[in-house]
């Protein structure tokens, strides 16, 4: 009976690990960009409110900007809740 050597090629493991890191970086960048946009909407609504107090902006524009900021924040909270739920579900998986 002939016994062959087992070929444990570590390069596949390293390549797979680099691919996972790349996907993590993509997700991280996407999430950061989204949060930056939400922050910009919030800042814009605040600036519009301050401009209205100085009588430089119309009340309708301020209300639209404020509502947009509110909706963006609500969506962000819902996305966070879904991500936390998904994470908790992963933790419940038995191996």
C-alpha cells in the first residue's frame, strides 16, 4: 500500500483571507459613505434652520430639509436594527 503526501497549499488560504478582507473593506467603505451622506443631510437641515432664523431661507425649504433629515435618520436606525438582528442570529447558529 502506497501512502501519498498530503498537499496543504497555504496559498489558497491566504488568497481566500485576502478576498474576505477586500469584501470587508468594501462594506466598511459603503457604510461609511452612507453615514457621511446622512450626516451631511443633518448638517444641511441645521444650517437651513439657522438661515431661516436670520430670515435668509424660506420656511418651506427648511421644512423639506428637516423632513429629509428625519427620514434619513429613521432609515439609518432601521438599518442598524437589522444589522444587529442579523449579528444576533449569527451568534445563535450552533456549529
